[in-house]
C-alpha cells in the first residue's frame, strides 16, 4: 500500500485536459534571460517534455538553464512556470520527469524567497502565486515521489500559506508513505510562520505529532517543524521529546547529529546525551554520535573538556572505522589531545592497530599533538611502499574520512627534519609522479632552512614537470639553496615553463627573484595584474618583498588599499605598503577594518593572515586590540563550522591573536 484509502471521489490528480502548450509561442522568449543567456531555447525544451525519448534530457537542461546554481530568479522563470506546472500534471509525461520539473519549480521558488528582491525577476511572485493552485492536486498523485516533490515545493508558497496548509493537512490524514509524511510536516512548519487563520491549527497539529505514541522519526520531524514555525518557543518541551527519542535509541531514520541539533538547550545537556550515545551497543550509532561530537567541537571551544575524553575511549572500539573516526576527532583537536598521546602512539604500528587506515589516522593525530614519537613511524612510511597519506589536500564540509594530506601532515614537523629527511630525500630521487613531487616539495617549503640537505634533490626536480614546487621549496630554504641552484637554468624556465601549467611562469619568476635578487622577470609578469583580489598569487606580495625599492608603486598601492574592505586584497596591499614605507598608521585602519566584520564568525585564512601581519607591525597596531580580544574571548569558534578544518583553523587564529596581542602590548601578558 502506497497510501491510505481516499474518501469518496477517488484520485484527485487533474486529468491534464486541454492543450498544455497553448500560449507557448505568444511569449517573447528571445527577449527573456536564463542562466546561459537568451531564453529562446526554452519553448523547444518545453515541447520536448512531451516526447518520451527527449523528456528527461529536456528536464535536465531546463533545470540547468532556469535554476542553474541559484542566487537569482531570471526573467525566463515566471514565463516558463505555467508550462512547467502543466507538464508536471500531464499524464503523458513520465513520473520521474514530472518529479524533476516539480523540483525545478521548488528550487526557483526557494530562491525567490531567499535572495534580495533586486535579484528576483519582475512578475515572479505573481506567477508563483498563480501557479500554486495548479500544484495542489498533485498532493494526491498516485506516485509517492511526485507527492514528496510537490509537498516540498508547496512549502515555499508563503503568499498562499493558509490555503496550502489546509491542503497539506488534508493529505497528511491520508498519507501512509513515511517520506511523504515527513515532507508534508516539513512544509507545514515552513509555512505556519507565514499563515494567519491556519497558523494555530498547524502548530497544534505539529505538537500532537510529538506525543509518545507517535513514531520516533515523526516526533523528531515535528520538533524540527515547530522550531521553524515558532522559533524560541517550547524549547523545554522540544528538548524533552528529543531526549526521549535519543534515549530510546530508535531515531526513525534521523541521524544522531540531526537529532542533537534539535535538542537546543545547553552544551552540558547535549554533551550528556552524546556521551551516553558514544557508549551505545550499536557501532553505527556510536559512529553517528562521533559525527555529532565532531560537530559540537567544531562549533564551541567549551565542548572540548566534556566531550574529548569520551571520544578517546573509542580508540579501543571493536569497530575499526569507529577507532579511525575517534583518532580523527582527537587529531582535529590538536594539542588538546595530548592526554591521550600514549594511546595514539601505541596505535601507530601493526601490533597496536591492525586496521591500516585507523593506524594512519592515529599517526596523523599524534603528529597534531606535537609528540615527537610521530617522527619515526612517519619516516618508515616515507621509506616504505604504503605511504597511507594523499598527495592532495581536501577542503570539504562534513565528516567523511578522506585520505589525510601528506604535505599537511609533514609541513609542521620541521623540528623532526633530521629523522624525516633521509627517507624523504630518497623518495624525491625516485619520485613517480608530479603529484607526489608536489606534495613532498610543499612539505619542504614549510620547513624552510631546515630542508637544506634536500637541495640536490630539489635542483634535480627543476628538470621535471614539478619545477614550480621545487623552485618554491628552494626559495623557502634561502641562502643554502641560492648558493647551489643553477641560476641560468632557473631563469630559462621562466620563459619555457612546464606545459599545461599557466601559473608556472609567474611562480618560477617569484622564486627566481627570491633566490637571486633579480626581480625584473617577476615584475614584468606580475605588475600588469596588480589589483586582482587573489591570495598567494597577488602581485602586491612581490612589491612588498622589494621593500623601500618598491616606492615608485606606493601611490598605486594606496589607491588599492580601500578597493576591497575584506579578503586578500587589503592584506596583501597593506602589507606591501607597510614594507615599502614603514608607515603603519596608513595601513592599520584598513587592516583592522578587514578583520572586524569577522569577530562574530566566518573567519577565513585571509583574516588569520591579517592578524599575523598586525602582530608583526607591533605596538602601532593597537587599534586592532578590541577585535583581537573579541576573537580570543569567543566561545563559539569564529571560523566556519562543520568540517575537519574548523578546530585547526580556530587554533591557528588563536595562536595568531595571542602573538599579535603580545606584540602590540610590547611583550606583556596578552590575556592579563
């Protein structure tokens, strides 16, 4: 059974009578726009929806053109909407195509509600309001995927909230498919806040769905809807419901992290539930609890003391992937995991941890604590066939356990160069790919002068496609590399860089200038790009390295200093201007303005680098102190939450802030 029996009257899906293409040619499509330009192709795509062999591709193309990646509602959308609705209800159109069209409508409607009015095409709100009644009968479509899609779309019908709420609850009384039921509840929660006469009845229905005799998943869905419909009310009762479901263990399809987010309440209350779930009999529940713990740790500094000890207990979990995840969480927290360094060290060989991916993570976590016992196992990895670390760095939200980055693991370990360099140099001599060479060179770049013994291997790599990264490592090593490098060969590389690397000439020119003092090749390549708002490739970096010799460019830098108020440009330009003129007073205001908007969150690497620069400037950067203290005093980490990088990024910010405060205060206690 896909649904409960309908009352007398049977299937309420519209018959789709009449010509669904009527009026299509009367629209001036060529004058309208979608994401890829003129909307002249839209009528052909709409016609193709009625040809079974072309329909799926046409629907995909319409989605890409009319919605694309969101951010606005183009003028083609209101014109296309009536025809999309007609196709969605047409019996001649296949089920999956109808679902795709409804999802397109839902996405555009969501953008119409979300973005600023200036990004919404004229007539969209009116067209959407007129389209809603045509979608309501699809709540009774025979196909669950269609009912689910239309319920989701109708959750965006804010202007007709009362009418739609009545229809949603009418369908809810008949629905038997859990996914559809959940989407109906979600839509009701989204609309209740915009309703008049149906608001209180909707809230009452949602509260009724939190009762103990309702299925666990439905109870949680109702709590989520209530938090949307009536934010800030009923927190105590919501927490009670979620707590009961969590204690029962059956979350009805919800993940632990989703349920914990619904708890609200204090960190202590959430931590209590999570610690208990970390000891749950089911390995899958423990894993989900670990993900929820990682989320809490990524958000709040105060989450570390109550949660990290419970995570460390799972280093002995019988499920290998749970041990891996526990090690990953500990490593994410860096030096806060030092109390468990002995346990991590014991997991870095086959005897202590037979599951190799978990062993990799334990070794990485040990390195993150700064414990010197990480060096010997890493040296063995570098010398062996199985490295266990990737050549790329991954930047992604979420808690998937992708391979750890070799360069990010080795980069902070310059203090252990004596142990790590022999196998690393051997690996450089036998390097098998550009990716491997790049990762090894990037590690040595981080080490700087400590990597000097590897100069011969790096010079040899100048003859390969990895020349850029070898040159950058040589430049970071400094005088020892400058004395050994073939200056003429490096200069020739600028004019004939490795193929397929459009960045190579500029990077090689910058490294060449750092090694030889001859900045002319770099100036010729970089100066035409001055003013571009990028990070590591910003021409202002080069001008700053010139010091006082960059004075002819100071006026242009002053013009650029206020072009962008945040991001990389004020940092790079401000640093260059300060290094050229030594006048902190003309750059500090711009640098402070570049970090102040982030004291409440959203800190990027550019912000952290700006804080480091303010620390280098010293006492003249005193106007930055209030913002610096705000970063330090926050409990909610002011970085992006929800990824493995959240805590390390916050740790880097705090380290930079403490250093800057010490420097600005003339060496006194920065937190005193």
